[in-house]
């Protein structure tokens, strides 16, 4: 398999290198369903493109930093850059659903990439960009939902949003949710991950003003049916302002929440303290 300057690997993949310009965020790589060799080849192609970019000086002789693009023709939030005339940025590059073998293949090509084994996600550059836009909060019903919740959290962070995780506030102990409501009300968008009965997103949506991205997980026994019951509960929820993504799709939830919060003002307390940490 051979690469070319436009991100094409014959017989394997054509990287969508212009997606950041069109949509404000680059293409992600789903590792699940790809062989280790295929994942490694894609990571090596990105490494080659990064090396070429780093070797190409700008008109003033300084190599351009990796920048995140806003959609063409749009005014970017603070800390983000439009790319009307130049090439679309390569980062952030996210490799999702990567098991240990596929993660090793990515790290062989991109050794400085950040790897979160629990979320099964790798990101290059390793550090998220400076946050802009509104706060995204990722809440999960139980500890068993954390892998999917962390995938959503890291996706939102690497797409440039300030993001925070609240764990274990499921409806079996409503006092835990009630104690975190002031924090949830700071958010521009809240992702709620839950398995089993999947009721938590409806409860949260009834208590806050921000839109809720409902993220069903495959956690549960028997009739939980690998997340189908949770997904159906979320789709039939009575509280307005809920959007539902597919089962265990932490990347999709994080991406949607990042888009929703993109143009929102940053979160501040009544005293003016920045709450985006």
C-alpha cells in the first residue's frame, strides 16, 4: 500500500483532509473493524503528512502551528482560526475504538499521541487546543458507563470545548443527581450516558435549560439487550431538548455536544470566575 500527497492509500483509504475546512473538525479514524495493519497504515500516512507539513515553511520562514479550523466563511470563536486560503489543519486526529493492538500500531507511527486505554481513544496532538465556546459536561449514570463517557469527554475536549466529567449520578440515588444540579446548570450542553433502563437523560433534561445529548450504553443484564432498552427509553423520553446518539457512540455524542456549544459564551460564575476548567 502506498501513500500520496493527498492522503490516498491505494486499495485502503482516502483521507478526508478537507473536512476541517467544511465542518470545523477533521475526520476521525474508527479503528474497530479495521485490521491492525490497516490502522497502522493510516497512522503512518498521517505521520507522513504531519512531517511534510512541519517541513514546509510559511512565507516568513516559520513553520505554521497546527490550527483548528472554523467552517468556511464563518467567524471563529476566540482561540480558533478560519482557513479560507491555506490548507486545512491536520489536527486534532482522533483514533476511536482502539484496542491494545491497534493502539500500539497508532503509537508506533505517532509516538507522542495521547492514549486513553479506558476510552479506547488516541489523539494527536496529545494536548487539546485552548478551550473556547460553552462548557460541555459529560454525566454518567454509573461507573460502568465511564469508558463511553470518557470517549465523549475527550472528543469534546480535543474538538476545543471546555469539558468536565460528573460520574455516578444515576437515578437509583437521586440525591447524587440533586447535589450536582448547580454544576450541570453551568453547561451549554450536557451529555448523559446511561445503560440499563436509560432514564437519566430525561430526568436531567427536566431540570436544566441546556440541550441534552443522550448516550445509551450497552451496560445491563438480560432485557437491557446490549443498550437497546436504554436507547428506546431515551428516544421515547417526555422531556424536550434531548437528542439521542447510537449505543456506546461516545465519539458521536462528544462531537455533537462540541458543535452545539461551539458558539456559546464561555461559562462564568456570578462573580466573574471562569468555570471552564
